[in-house]
């Protein structure tokens, strides 16, 4: 029961990340008086979830119950923010 609740909780926070990513793209569009395509919203969704991609690594290599993915370098803002700007600039 606790494991199921933990999985549902993680899914909820994943959806929250997706909502924040699409909201940021929408807000940037409003401030710049531009309409973005679906691809821009998909990029926003991907970039919002990208710091949590290290969870896949945890599921593949470690015991997820005892690991904390917030300790990985990929979850640090010093890595994710420049990477996000680079991906947005390319797109």
C-alpha cells in the first residue's frame, strides 16, 4: 500500500513539473506577444522534466527505495539551467 502511494505521489509531482513547463512557455509567449507552436510546448515539457531523468538511472542500477536522486549532479541548477538555455537557443 505504501509503495503504491509513493508511486502515485511521484506521478503527481511529475505532472506538476509538466504543468510548470507549459506555464513557463505560455508566459514567455504572452510577454513577448508571440504564439508558440506545439513543438515549443513539447520542449518546455521536456525541459521541465529533464532534471528528473536521473530517476531512470536509479531504476536501472540501484535500489530506488534507498536512493535520493536529488544528490546527483544532473539535478543541480548549475547544470540544468545552462543546459536548458542551450537547448532553447538551438530550438
